[in-house]
C-alpha cells in the first residue's frame, strides 16, 4: 500500500515524465525499505532460536505480545514506522 501511494503521487506530479516519477519513487522509498528489510532479517532469527534459552525468551515475548499495550510497544520497537507521508 505504501509503495502504491508513493508511486501514484509521483506519477501524478511528474506528468508525462514517467522515468522521473520512478526515479523519485525509488529515492523516497529505498531508505525506508532497506531499514524494513534489515529489521525483518534481524527478527527472522527469533522465530527459530537455536538454544533452549532462546526458545524460552521467544515464548515469553510472544506471551507478552498478547497484552495490547506491550504488544504495540514491542512491534514498534522491532519494526518501527519511520516513513513520512507527503501531505500535498
């Protein structure tokens, strides 16, 4: 959804210059997407811990995520949401 929003906006702003629209789209989205991919790669290891302690920690975190305020805080701290939507 984010990519579609940004691309639609840049296509609208660029008029007939589609190459410019795609270039600006990539410039705007690339840093955010790289951060998200890096966070996902770090987080992926938590799904399949290699030690008994890792399994216990994973299970405790999963249980904590069932508490709404704690779950929201944990998700934001792991993935964040630092993309700033243009308002124009």
